[in-house]
């Protein structure tokens, strides 16, 4: 009986929202921040958004064969947390922008892949370099975003970033997931 319960618990955990895929118009809510752990010992940090991307590749050993690469922007619910004493709608917007920034860099990633990788040979030669470049730019941008906005506390800088993020999402709209 215990084994059945454990199996059901694991199955439910896998099915019910560990990851959210970025979608136009779908916004994060505080219930998406499921980790009980607050790993930041910074009094300015009221929440943490764990987001990024996942990709899958279907390719052949034949270097001239086509390659299919799918890249998704994800939010990890079980690794994202909030300090319930500090949260509000303004902070939620700041955290949403972290997720939107991830989507911007996924679109840049898709764009670079689409422009440079035509077949399995291109994938073998170029993918890791593209991935590393985008990944480094993404990490640096996320760090600058939090630093410049003081984790959303600088309302003027936050407004500037909000406008920039919206503009970038629009500029890269043709690389949005279908």
C-alpha cells in the first residue's frame, strides 16, 4: 500500500506543474512560486524566479540531414520562492519580467539557430558555441536587470526595463514558439 501511495505521489508531482512554458498573455501568479526555501539572505529580495530554457534536438549521423531543434522558455515552480511577508503585485511584475527576459533570449537563440544551423553537420559544428554565447548574454542581462532596478525597488529603472523588455519581445515576435 505504501508503494502505491509513493508512486501516486510521484506521478502527481510530475503531472502538476513543476514547469510552466512561457506563453503570450499568460502571467505568473504568486501560487506559481512553490519552493518553501528562501536562499537569498538579502533584505531587498522578496522573491526568486527560476527560469531559463529547455531544448530538444532530433538529428542524424549524416551531416547533410536536416536537424530539428525545439527550444522552450520555462519557469520552474519548485525552484522559485517568495517571502510572503514582502510580496505584492509590483514585485510580481518584476518577477514576471525575469521570465519575459528568458523568453527574449530564447527568441534570440531560435533566431541564431534558424540563421546558422541547416543540417546535422552545422549542428555539430555550431550549436555549442551559439548556446554558450546566448547563455552568457542571458545570465549577464538578468544580473544587470536586478542590479539596475535594485530587485525592482528603483521604480524609474524598472519602468525603463519594462518598456525595453516589451519592445524586445515585439522585435523578436517572429521567433516566438508556434
